[in-house]
């Protein structure tokens, strides 16, 4: 694709103050019947009658009903699939619980907490089990972090750029405050034997999903989460209890957790061999690639939106995250990667959590390609799509974290394109 | 007790109270679960050594019948091409331009097949198959690419000894 000529690339990105462009748009209501009624008819109806009743559990405005998870499931097995977080419709960094992404292998179990237990056994001094009520008495900590499916953004491996909204291509990632018990407390209570190196986690769903996790991670920063953004876990996010392993791919954050078995070797389950491994061009496969590397995404402006004013000032806004630590830098390009400007990072910047970035952009009606590029505290820089494919080939399927490019046409339309 | 000493005593009690709250402490509430840990329902995971495999046996000929009845609706009559993941064929395709990750072309261990079928298949009725049926289905799938012979009996002894074509295809990235 040829880039139409542009006037001055350096002027695309300016950290300019908003200035007077927004002034003078507010007009006052016209006063009618001022002799009879003190207030005119054009006051909105919601100011002239009592509002709605209280609600036991609040719901979004009826005017926001289009803000939904997008479901993509197997029609023959509707419990096997995903739903995508609408990142393009959200702001800030916390994903509301009803919009947290989902990946289920055989549906959402409706677990009775009175009947659910967690068993810790295997290479321990004494196997122990916990019911939910006992666990609620343990000291808890809260931790804000993202969880990202290993298969997020996998449409990026395809030859043609998918024309889906930002969240519906990259929204198998969400960010929440998780509250629960540091896993090490429970593991130490069982007595960890020196031969133990791995832990087989198993869920109580109709897939009885099992997967091996290095013991080291569980002793580091893993949580047995009971709460999500302040309320008990939603069924689709693991009620009554799940693992949260900050920065490690979603499949390891086992929902509906029923068992942790300590072993000396990984179990080689389906989800650590057949799936969540990355096939390389030489036919070998990368296995146990647990960490979600640094990634970023411009959520606005993005596909499905348009730029109404030409010229106009637009707030470029997006999300960056890294499974290796804090985001230290996000750069923005409006010329397909020829030049970059640092975006502002919204604080507090948290470890292994969504970081919101922003940058005002003066658009003069020129053809542009918007990109964001994240760097984390280890110095890792988010790769271009070209570099990612150079390293991994096109059949890795998992762990796609390349730069995303939004094409802005001279008409202000937005398309997904591959980088230049 | 004078007013001053009353106040002093209250302050002292308050201090002691806040001290006992401030300590980081908790009660161990895990219940002994030695017996539970031995039960079959808590021993679903099967490692490549096959130690946790249940007793049983099955062959491809029985597996073929069960497959047609309970699996083909999603996996296709030939184990490839319907709504579910492909299971058979494509051995040797991993380096091609169109690699297919089937059980027989990609999975490194045959024990995984038993583990996965038993815990989650068929998808509309997990845990509805007997061990013999799971051995038979595994035998059928493996025999379709001649990983085992048509008349080979799979059981808790022979299954872990099956060598998958892609046994050495995986490179561990942990620890990094």
C-alpha cells in the first residue's frame, strides 16, 4: 500500500495545550411562559418527574447497551469459546466485572460454595483441604493486575488484517483488582517437600481443566482470589475461587480451582502440549512460555470510530501492559513508525497491570497511520509485526504482541492495516 | 482506684488490645485430607509415566464404534474437518506451509490423550465413558496413523510405552 504524500510529519504529533478551540459552544435555554411558569417547557423530562427507584444491584444506563462482550463460541458446543472485552468502549484501567473477558472450555459451572473444597496434596507433608468458609478467615491482600489469554490477538497471524474493533480483536485481556489469600500461606500449611517443583492445578468445571504451574510462581506473587473488584468472583471468573498469577497467561489462572497437586515434573496435559504452545517454522514448538510480553493498543481513535472534525484535536488514548513488570514508556507514531513521540502515562503505573496512555493529536486531514509501542522496565520493546513474524513464523498462534496499526483516511475513516 | 489510674489502666488495655490486633497472624484451618487424596476423583491427572492410569483395556476396533457414536458429530467421521479440533492425519505436516496440529501429528505423549478424553469428552457428557472405552478410543485414534497396530491392546501398562511421532518436538522455555 502506498502512503499518500503528507505535508509535515513532525507536525502530526504535538503536545499542545487545548487552547481556545472548544470555547463558545454553550448556548442558554430560551425562556418561554416566564409569566406563568417559573421554568420553561424545554427543561428535560427527567427534571420534571421523580426518577427511578433504588436498585439492589446497579446496571449500566440503557443508553450504553451496545457496550458488551463479543461472544465467539463453537455452535456445536456453546460453552467452548471466548468473549472479548470491549476495550474500545472503556476508559481508565479497571475492567468492570460484567465485561471481563471469558475463555471457557466447557461452559460456566454454577458451583455451590457449600459443596466446594480445595485440596492441596502430592509432595506435601500432609494433604489438607479447605472449605470456602475457612478460607474467608485467612489474611487477604489485594492486587491489581491484568489477565491475558495466550490466544489474544491471534488474528494478527493471518495474512490479512482483521477489520474488528480494538476490543473484539485484542480484548482477551482485562484488568481487575483481585483480592485473596497469598498462595504461599496455604502451600506452607501443607508443608512443601523439597522434591516439589511443579503444581498441577485443576478446575471444577465440565472440562476439569488441568495444567502445570511452576511452584516458584505460586510461592512468589500468586493469589487464591475470592474477590474481583471488591465483590465475590463472578461465576464466569471462577466463583468461588480461582488462581491469579500476575503477568502469566490466562490459562494458568485456573478458575473454579479444586485441587493443587505438588509434583516433581509437569503433567503434560492437553493445555500445556496441544494448546498454548507455539509452533515454530522449523517444526519445533515453544512450551511453557508463561509470560505475556509487553504490548500496547490504541483504543481511541480506533476502528469503528471516525474523526468528525477536520482539522481537529483528538485525544489518542490506549492501554499498555507487560507480564514482566511496569510499563516505562509508550510511544505514538502517526506516520506508520517513521517518527515517534512519547505519550503521557497515567499514574499510578502498577506492576503487571494496565497502564493508560494518552496524547493530544492535531489532525489536519492528512492520511495517517497511528501506532503505539510499549517498553517495560526490563527494557523489552514491543515488536513490529514484521519482527514478530521474522522471529516466530506465522503459525505460532499464541502470544501475538505486535504493534497494532490504525489507518486514518483523509475522510477521517479508520481501518486496521498491517505496519509499514 | 483514682481517676488518674483508671485512665491509665484504660490506656494500657487499649495499647495491649491494639498490639494483639496488629500482629500478622492467622489460624491454620486446613483439614487433614490423607484419605481424600487417595480417592479416584482426586487423581484424574495422568503423567507420562502413566502411574495414575486406571485398570482397563481397549482396541481400535471397539474404539471405532464408540467414535462413530459419540465423537464423530463434532470431530467428523474421519476425525478431522468438523467443528472440533482435528485428531488424526497430517503427521509430518508441522514444517509445511499449512501445518496441522492433530493428536497424531503434534501431541508429545499418548497419556495426555487418555487424561483429556476421560476428564472432558464427550463435551456434552464428560465422565460418562468407562476406562475400557477411553482405552479403546485412544487405540482407534492412534491406530489411524499407524502409531500403534490395529490389533494392539491399549491398557494401563502399554499406553505409557507408546511413542508419539512428535515426542521430541517441544522446547521448554521454563526456566528461561
